[in-house]
């Protein structure tokens, strides 16, 4: 019997803490499409992006707050945390811990992630890193 989509996503999120790019991409379908605010990214571009995050934040952890699945789709509300240990957006490592909320939706096919959509509270992350003045978030109420 194939592994349930929720179980695939749960194992995938646990694997991030190992900081091993090859173990993460083993979860991906070769035709992966990763959707971000900048558009859709294929396997190689996603691998580059994930590698950059692994180099920028270590150790990294995901805490699952909610997970809902229907068919091959899994929606997860998470908390992501990590230590800024490598260059991020031109900012040298600060050693600061960051913790942000995010939502991910994944389509799992044949035990692999075939498509993913993600939304991260990047403003809050940037504020924690000192890349965003406190007044910007205060003005948003």
C-alpha cells in the first residue's frame, strides 16, 4: 500500500532538520512545480532555492500546527524556525533565531511531491533579522 499523502508531507518536514538537500529532493517528483509569489519554479530552480535556505538557516525546524488532506492534496499550517547562520538577502550571518508562520499546500503523486504552493510571513522574518524597520509592521496594525 502506498504511503498516505499526509505521511509523506510529515516525513518531508521532519527531514528539513537534517540539513541534507539530497534527502529533501528525494521527496520530489522529477517534474516538480513549486509556486511562490514570483511564479512557478521547476525542479532545478526549486533545488537551488531550497539549497540557499539550507545554507542560510541552520538548524531549521518545522512545527506542524494543522494538517488537512483530501485526496492527493495536503494543506499544512506550520511554524518554521531557524538560526541565521549563512548569508541571506545579502545580510551576513547574524546568529539570530527566527520563527515565522507559513502555509503550504502540496499535491502528492505516487509518494512524491509533484506540486507545492507556499506562503511565508516574510515581513515578520525580515523584521527579526533587522532587515525591516519596526515602524513598517507597527503601521500595518
